[in-house]
C-alpha cells in the first residue's frame, strides 16, 4: 500500500506541477506590471524545481508520471483565452491565477489525504507544492 500510495501521490503532484507551469505560461506574456511578472516567474521556477524532484522520484520508481487531465487543461486554456480577450488586464490575470491556485490546493489536499500511506518524502513534496500554490494566491491578491 505504501508503494502504491507513494507513486499515486507523486503522479498527482507531477500532473499538478505541469498544470501550474502551463497556466503561468499561458498568462505571463500578457502581464504588464513588472512586480506581477516577477512573482509569476518565481512561482514558475519553484514549480519547475519541484517538478524535477518529482520526475526523478518517478524515474526511481520506473514510472512515467501523469499528464494533467486533458479536459481540465483544455477548459483552463479556453477560460484564460476568453477572459484575456475580453479583459486583458493584470487584474484579470490575478483573478485567473487565484482561481487556479485555489483549485490546485483543493485537489492536492484531497490527494494528500487519499494517499495517506505515501512515503513522508513524497507527502512533503505535496505539502511544498500546496505552499507554493497558496503563496502565489496570496501574492496575486494585491493585483485583483
């Protein structure tokens, strides 16, 4: 059970990181405020660093990981495109990012509880990812 939960939680973290990075990349070129740009760029770097850890651990377990849900990814991209077409402002970007972070925290918390038998090292990765998402949400509030 520990091995199974460990791999499943790693897969979810890996997919969440990919979704987070893709979301940041979808909006970063539209950002006008340099402070917001720096916050998003730092968060992308944090996501990528954690992504490297998850990929290494997945490789150690001979697992290829998991892609984000295609429907969720597509819907996110469509929402972002539509919202920025209608309202291409930093406030709109902050709103999109805050919503995405909140969904990420909710999903990761669910998986952390669901795969409670996962190894502590992997649970720590999930907790770090939750903190990264929570911090980005907090940082975006000043731009709403």
